[in-house]
């Protein structure tokens, strides 16, 4: 897991070529003007999902992980906690869905604060719990770049 500001993304672009493509998309576009939806960056290897929602209470957010994609989650507007814990034999809540590349767990997590301009990278060994409210519900605009590993 990586937590940082977008202005420092070049530090991590050398990890993987697809990760670099994801960071390039985030740094070279006016994300505030992107409509909700899916944006192809490099076919199915790298694409972005833009969403807008209100944050939820901790218990209403499910811990999740992926097997084939790494997430770069970037906050365009608002703020939220994203829970984090390393995958380590946690109990599976919902079996792996290969079509959506997602599995849900029952797990406690440490909340990480993400504010405007910040990103978190979650690798397949990282369980994350996005969308948790801080002081109550608030609107968030987020870009999640899915990076095939």
C-alpha cells in the first residue's frame, strides 16, 4: 500500500509500466471536469472509473481486495477514510467474483485519511475499505485507476 499526494506520484511510476500509465492519466487530465463513468487508458490493462457518492458509516463499508488489478484511488473532491489491512487469512464474506475482480472479507482495518489531491495504491495483498465517513456523510468525487499487474 502507498499513501501520498499526487504531486509525488513520479516517485512510484517506476514500479510498473501500467502503474506509470495510471499516474500519467491522473496528472495529465483535469479530473474535476471528468463525468462519472469509465475511461480507457490502455485497453483492459489500465482504465479509470470516476464516481461520485456520499461517504457511509464504517459498518456499511465492506473490506475488499482484488486479484488481477491494483487500485490507484485518488480523491478529486471531498474526503474519506479508507480502511487498510494486509491480507492474512481473513474470513471471506463473499466469494471471489472473477468478472468484477473482487472479493469481500470480514476484517477490521486501520482508517487512512484521504483528502483532495491524495491517492492510495492498493495491491492485491491489500484489503481496503473505501468510502468511510469522517464526521458524517459528505460528498466525494473519486477516480479509481485499475492497473493490471
